[in-house]
C-alpha cells in the first residue's frame, strides 16, 4: 500500500491523465448540491464514479460557487469526515479533501485523505503548517477574491502571468514550510474570479502553467464559462465539459476534476488514441 507521501505521486507516475470525481456533500453547491448529504448516498455516488474511471474522489463540505458564504468548521467536519472514512474503507481509490480550513485538513487526513485540495492555496490561518505536518500531497489553486465576491468584477492585466506568478509564490511558500516538491500540484482556478476571456486565455496558455514544473489539475466541469459558450444550463454541460477537459489535457493538464466521469474517461481515451498513446488500450 502507498504511504501518505507517495500515494498521489504513484498515480501520476503512470504517465496518463487522472480523473478526480467531484463529491460535494453540501446542500448548495452549484451543480450537485443536496444530492449526497448522507454517507450512504455519498458512497453510492463515489462507487459509481470509480466504476466509470475515477482515480480520486474529492470530498467537499463547503460550497465555493460564486456568491457562496463560508460554513463553520464544525459543519464542514460533520459533513466530510464520516464520508472520507467510509470511502477509504470501501473503495480502491484515493480520497482527497476539498477544504481551506486547517482543522478539516487535519481530521480528513487522519481519516485517510491523501490529498488536500485547497481553493485558497493554503493561505488561511494555520493551513500551510497543517498541510506540511500532514505529509500528504497538496493542490494549490488560484482565486481572485473569495467565493462570495470573486465574480462581481474580476479584472486582470494579464491573467496568465498573474495566475502563474501567484502559483509560483505559493509553491515557494510550501517548500519553505517543508512540503516536498513532489507533493505539490497546481490549479489555475477556472471560474474562480475570472471572466470568460480570462478562462479562455488560461486554456490557450495552459502550457505556461505546466512549465512551472508541477502537475496541473484543472476543474472546468459544468462551469459557467461553458454555459456562456454553449447556452446550455448547468445540467446539460456534460459534452462541453468532456471536450474542454480533453483539450486541457492536450495542453498539459495531468488531473481533471469532473462531475461526469464516464464521458470524460471516454474523451481522454479518444484523445490518447489519436495521439498514439498506449495507456488507453490497457484500461
């Protein structure tokens, strides 16, 4: 069995894109809020995603949709930790915790989570020290503002340069805190304080983020940018999500965070076949 330190790296070393299934145990997330609020419902959804090809299940107990407000630490603990424990016991996949709170990180890792996925890039009180002490992998995401304010009036001179600079600074902070380089992933934060033009620029120049030298995780699944492009409501964005996830992989992403695992897995296999990669034949 992989240790805490090398569990995510062992997956990444397989040299194929990884699929992270979104499991929000919240009442108000933008796409699947209220669907997985019991441990049993969460486990059923996670099992379905693993059967469809998910390598990681990302458990979140606080909505980060535009306009969302923070919940208490105890609420988030009550929502997430029992689910993490149940998934670790039941499923042959890695479990990550989607949180910015140090106490939730600590308890979720104790319950078996092997990745801390933080939309605030470990900037909240005690988050950086807690993540370093946990000795698990971390994903650092860029966000302009907070979920409550991020889409009110986002503005950039150059979104690619500014996102890359921020991520580089947070990488340096992690290394100073003692987090090894091989435990760090980065996420440009599509839709988190960004206009459509900013999001598209980040897709086109995703190689600039990948050139930081750390695995890139992307989350474009069902996002409003796809609604702006296609005119489709959130529950009808699966096709656009899968296409954009595959395009991001083509441009350097290593992990795709998605709600709809099966169409994403199919899209990635088609991309791999076209590019002459052999991993898809073994799955």
